[in-house]
C-alpha cells in the first residue's frame, strides 16, 4: 500500500475511509475493539461500523459461535458536510486515532481513543472551525440497528447473509439496553455529550436511533469543541470509576506499556514504525 505512511510512532494515510483504512486504523485496549471508520457518516448497513467487546460471544448455529458486533454509539458528525478524503493518523504512543478533513464551510478534526486505563470507555473529541459566519450543527447518533456478518463456511466465498445476535430492550437519550439472542446476555451502552460553548440542544429517539443535535452560531474562524464519552457494559458488570481526565489517564497507561514493550532497532524509520505497529496491535 503505497499511500500508507509509517514513521517511528505514527501510521498515516490520506484517503477515503474504505475497508483498508478501517482495518489499518483499528484501535482497542484488549477488552473493546473499534474499526477505523469515519465518524462523519451514519452507517448504511447494519453490519457496518464494527465495535466488539472481548468475551461477548453468541451461537450462530449449534456448536459454532461468533463475537457479537455492538451497535454504533460513536457517530459524531457535522451536519451538511461530506469530506471526500480524510487525513488519518494513528499515534501509537497513546493509541489516539485522528481524522482531519476540509469541508465546504468547516475545517474539522476528530480524535478517538479506546481507553487503556478504563477498559469500558471510549472517548471522542470533535473540533470544528468555521470558515464563514453562520449556524453550525454537530449531531451525535447512536444506532441500535446491528447485525453480524459471520464468515461463510467456505472462506473462499464472500459472506452476504447477516444474522441478528442482539435484540433491543430500551433506548433513551443517554443509554441503550439490549440482550444477546438466544442466550440473553445483557449489553448496556451509556454516553455523555458536552461542548465548550453554550449550544442549543435538541434530542429525538426514532426508528431505533437516538440523535442529539448541538447547534450554535459561529463567526468566521471561531471553533466549537464537542466531547463524547461512551461506556460499554456487558453481562451486568458495574461501571468503573470515571477518571478525572480520561485522555491523560489513557496516555499514562500507554506510556507504562511502552516502557515494558517497546523495541527499538537501527533501521529505516518506516521499518521502525512497522515494528511498533505490530507491537501496538498485539
């Protein structure tokens, strides 16, 4: 892949968020894994925008299980904008995936991390800079429609048949409750949405989706920063204590891991980056 760049601590690519990007920029913490999809678009298929939780399996046929794909609770998009290409950068020091893109009316940077300090927690930040004066809206979407796409029995055949492994129980402005089918294991997702400026806030729950819109008038050059935190709980487990600064706690946890696990070699910086990427994914 000639458009994937590797430096000692960073993997990057400037492209659309296709299947290749989703795989390369997958991040996780050993409990939760998230593919590197764009937060700027709602999923078009129920098996898209994959999020998984270790240990949560369900039967797809007698004697065969599959890891249950979770609903997409991460979507955080700027209304009316659709980037053609995104600068994607994975910082392996701290596990933070950054997307930067230019829209018609905005410059936008999103960051996401799956906390290595709090293994139930996913954090997202979005910074929007207005290119012109006007009203802007940031929309948080939690999509409860989700289906698995199990690997075909003949792995030379492309899988097309999806399977429902999660059924809904309750959806509110701040939480989603589901259970696995057929075993009935509980899944709970909770989220909080905050902004650094006073915004008009509206919410709606319809068609299995929970949407919250933050709208604000900005002058040219002004910025809006929105934070979203998502907590994933399975099988009735309690919430862990929320860190005072989740981003710093995650960075500290990664620093401790790298002190134990880093391997430095006398080689081209791309090779050094590729080696660290292998360690990072392990």
